[in-house]
C-alpha cells in the first residue's frame, strides 16, 4: 500500500541533488500552533512549502488546498506547492496553477 510517506521519500530523492548544498529541507516541520507541514524547503534565500496528498477525490483535494493555504499564511508566503499522488486509471497528470484565497498554488498530479 502506497502512503504519503512513500511519496515524500520519492520526492526527496528527486530534490536532494537539486538542493545540493545550496539549501535545506525540513520534514514535518512543526509550527507554533502544533501543525506539521509535509516539507519546507529553504533554497537560495527562498522558502517553499510543499503539501503532499494521495488523491482521494475532489473534496479531499480541496481540504489539501485549504491546509496548504493555512501553512502559506503561517509562513507569510504567497506561493505553495501541492503534490498529489493519483493512482486512478483515468487520472489527468500534469501541473496547473490555481488561485486560492489570494495565494498561488502550483498543483502537480503524478
């Protein structure tokens, strides 16, 4: 069974050579209000928040967008990333940029 933790490991394997000593990443960084972000990346002076989800339908995806929005508010960022692992046979993979409550979310479906 594929879990978000498996997806995070795969994503970090991809990310490590890109960062390559020019930044850091934090897994499940805890905020002051006791919430945990999936991955926070500090790279070349910029901070990025990545929320990862296994696709379980539109409603679950909307909750992921809301969760990411809350993290962006907490970190005072205008842009974040939502990485969705979709195992449906008729999935539409790709990248799309959405506006959510004044924030930009780059949603990637794999």
